[in-house]
C-alpha cells in the first residue's frame, strides 16, 4: 500500500466507492410482511424492526444471519496534542493498546460477553507497537494541524485503504457483523473539526471535554481548531481535503472499514463520537454507505448528536457513554441479534391462533 502512488491509491478508493450499491428492497419487503404477521401490534418493536429489515436488505435475503462478530479497533495518534488539548499524555495510547491486547480494557469485557473478537490495527500510533496487533502503519501519528495539514493527501488515502483492507481480511475470514472502535489520545479534537465542517456547526457547538479537560483546556481545544481552520482552509465539499487537513489516521481507517463493509454488504455498527466522525467521512465520500451503518449510542460528547443527525441516524442506546474503543457499538450487537431472533422465532397470528384485530 505504501508503495502505491497517490494516483493509484485514489483509483483504488474510487473503485471501492463505485462498488457500493443499494439495499435489496425485495428482501426488505418480505421481512416487512413477516414482521406484520407476528403476534404484536404493527410496528410495536420499533427500531428492532428497522434493524431486521436493514439486515435483510444488506444481506439480500429475507432470512439474514449473523455468524462471526468483530470489533475493528483503529489506533492512531495526533500531533495536535502539542496544543494541550487532552487531559492525558500521548504515552497513554500505546499503554491502552497493550491493555486491550492483554484483554483488560472495557471493550474486551463487553466483547467477551457479546462473543465478539477485538482486532487492533496500528494505523499510526506515535510510538510503534510490538506484539499481536494488525500492523499497517501509515505514519508515526499525524502532524500538528495548527501548523499545517495533519497529513499528506497520499497518507489520507493510505489510511482510508488500510481500514478497507482490514475489513476485507476479516470478511474473508467469515466475520459478517462489525463494530467500529478507536484509540488515540487527542482524537476528539480532529473529530470535532470534521463534525463542525460537515454539519455546518460552530466550533463551540461541537467541541466537548474529551478525556475530561478543564475549562482552560476546553478553550485551548476550541482555539486549536479555529487556528487549524484558519491555516489550512479545509474545503468541506471535498471529504479527502477535510481528512488531509484536520483529520486523523485512525479516523480515516474507520471510514475505510465502513466503505469496505458497505461494498461487501456487511452491516457495521457505528460507535461514538470519533467513529461517527469517520462515518461522516465515509458518507461524504459515498452517500450510499450510510445504508449499511447501524447506529449504537448517543455519546455525551456534545457534537455527537449533530453528527448522527447529519447521517440520518438515531441512536438505539442512551447510556451516557464516552469511553470509545467500540464499547457502545459492541453493546448494540445484542440488539442486532435480538432483532433477528424476533424475526425468526416469534409466532405469527396464524401460528398462534390469535385474532389479527389485536393489531
């Protein structure tokens, strides 16, 4: 990947985007008919019914199945931490990466309970990682976006395609339900910049406290984004330009994994604020990719709801989460599977001898 020219990388990305198609309306109509025949008032299972239909449309069958589940956790660091925008030092990124690798993080606990596997990809951690990670490094973190672009356009393309490559590898191994996840100190700053641009929001309306910064830190964070906008002048009509100038390597990889999931007709559950910034990038590159996204939770990060609204997604969980790592997304695995159990196991009116006037 690193040996390809910018032109070839761009061609690969466009080919990936062009391979994303619509949901299967025929399969969805069959599922809707089945849902309407079940022993319940019409539409009474709400978003679970929507998820069941969406899964059928994605898999192009009226009998969708989930076999293997994976959390695709992308890790990268950010040069903008030099502006003191985070309460934690950058050394925490590799420390947490090793904690996840050893199974001790929140995402590991929740993934074990959900019978899902966690895969960590080093897309651009500032301190190179050793061990059983997926090693697809593009750079040693991004540059400080208050001084110039966060990355080159070639690096942005590489990071996008790294995410796609990881997703494709896991699909080849039989995984057919993904959760997005991320790791990287300082990553709410580029995410806030991305969300502000793509939702036409003011910086104050989308910048939250991230790892728990104080009022002075929050002001520094806002000013860092303002300065990045002034210096780089990102073009919000060009998603790749936004990513290059104020984005993150792991955010790019999340977007790439979403694009590949959509192209391969695999549902992907979107986690919190950083993952949703990646989802916005994917949607701006390929609007049809939103059809393959399943929202998880509403983060306490103030810009998250604006980002979800821009995507046309409504969170299914409200748990005041702000950990990241894919925690909200893997919790949503239960609801995805619950939707399929209801579709498959619930009795119809005819089966149960219940009067359909019940509806």
